[in-house]
């Protein structure tokens, strides 16, 4: 019974350390976002594919870590029900790992679930923002990342990242040009 108590205590400490670190910052996000969805006209102008880097850092218990993500984002659907496919290739360096890599795909589109690392909860916010919350499948201690996407003119998205365990970052995504097919 003593072993069970020790294991339960260690699991509780691990969950508190890794999963709950960003809660106050995430609560502030909801206070700053407009509760109304984007207009259908504005959403129609931003649908498409985007790519670019997101850089983030964390400072916890005296240790610093850095991460660089290469992102591909596909937006479809409607303003009140956005379809999102997010592919991430993440390289990171922490106090415990000199270098690590993580690749994954997240989506809320049922036809693209196969091979995905997790799911997405997405909501648009007037006049030009999209909130994406990722949730990994399985028993991962991390709660996933939150991305606040602000759409700018000429196919540019400003990205703010708020992750678990104190990860904070930003980046910029650019629209992928559509090449017409020869028939």
C-alpha cells in the first residue's frame, strides 16, 4: 500500500508541474477575445493553406528551453465551424534533452484523423482571430498548445503560442499560393 501511495503522489506532482503551468495565462486569453465569431465574408477571405515558423521559449525552475516549430496550417469550413488541419515539426532543446524532435498532426476534420497525434478545438473570434486548442491523444501529461491566430492583409497570420509548462512564443505564417492546374 505504501508503494501505491508513493506512485500516486509522484503522478500528482508530475501532472501539476507539467500540465497546469499555463492556466492563468490561458484564462486571460478568453477575457481578451471577442465572443462573437468572425463574419462569413472575413472567414471566406482567410481560408486556405499557410506555412511558416513559430519560435518559443520557457523558463521554469531556473532552466531555460527553446523550441522552433515549422508549421503547415490548412483552414476550411465555415466561420462558426472551422475545419483545421495543423502539421507541426518541432525541434527543441531543454535542460534534460540537448536536442529533441517531435512531429505531429492535429485536426478536427474526421476524414483526416488517421495518423494524427491529437485533435483540435477551434473557434473564430470577431473581427479577425482564430483560437486553436490542441489536445494530444493518449496519456500525455501535457495539455497541448493554444494558438491565437490574428489574420492580417495580404495572407499573413500573426501567431501567439501559449503552451503547457510555461512555453510562450510567436511567429508568422504566410499563405501558400495556389497554382492552377493545366488541363
